């Protein structure tokens, strides 16, 4: 069970990182006028 919890935590962290990257790219695109 500990491995499953660790995997879920890692996936959660990856999801947060992807969301941050996506929002940064979106903000850059808006600023560039896309």
C-alpha cells in the first residue's frame, strides 16, 4: 500500500507541475498576442 500512496503522490506532483507549465505557456501566448 505504501508504494501505491507514493505513486499517487508522485502523479499528483506531476499534475501540479504540468498545470504550472501550462498556465505559464498560456500566459506567454496571451502576452505575445496569440
